[in-house]
C-alpha cells in the first residue's frame, strides 16, 4: 500500500477509508542533545515498557525540562487511557467522518494551565502514522471546544522514542502540532531534543 502511496484512515465502528496521499511523517533529525544523570530504580531494572517510559520521563524530570524548561514545574502524571471520539477530517478535498473512533493514549500530564499527551515508542522508527497524533489531538480539542477543558489551556502532543542501551538510555522527545486540526498534512514539528540518561 505504501508503495502505491495509499494509507488507511480508521473511521470507527469497523469502517476504514483507503486514502491516496502522505499518511506518514518522518521524524526530523534531533537538533539538541543533552546528558542527563539520575538515580536508578528497582522498577526501571525490572522492565522498560512504553508505560514505564511515560513514568520515567516524569520521574527524571525530563518532561519538565523539555516542555517548560523548569524541573521544578508542578506536574501530575496520568496513566494510559482508551477512549472514543468523533470528528470530521478533510483530505484531498473530501470530508471524512470518524464516528466513535477508539483511540489509545500512552499517557498524559497535567498542569494548572496545560495538558500534555504522549505517544511512547521503545523501538526506533524512521516515521510514524500521522493519525496517531491527530486522533489524540482532536480528542482533547473536542473537550476544549465543549468547555470541559478551559479555553486558555495549552494542549501539547509529544512523541517519546526510547533507545535502550547498556548503562544508558536515550529519550528522544518531539513536540508536534497541527496548523489546521482538520488537515492531516498540516502537521509540523515545534521542537525536539534528545536526553542521554545515565542511571547511577
């Protein structure tokens, strides 16, 4: 399918659309790398799942530094969540409707004026499906339009790619946004950064 330049858009309730165009986004080269030291933990030694990656970037203050540049910023971490959302999507001049589409969020963080949703990967990839970012972003955008999330809150979307090495893990963080939430192709990188973590 990719060789023919097609990709699948999930529309919920078992329905799908086969769309011609660019449905994948290539990860941009990392612009900044930093060394990051922290104390190791028992749970970090037991397993390194995607859920633990979401916890580790919180416990090591990486998420605080990347988003806010302030390791003392007060954040709350929430566990993975499965939910459903409905929305309209424009592509190639057509409008597609997703009805109660099931989405999965690996984790998210909350402050007194922002929400940070996260997709975590523990395997290196050259690219990702844009819909993974879009469905999560529009899920929170719908809540904001409904007034459940305050209008002045900022909503972030982060991709976290964890590269596991002996004695050192690298966390690559990418922040993305859509210039037009209804357009998949309007995705763009805001910033990225790699943290080379040495556990002591």
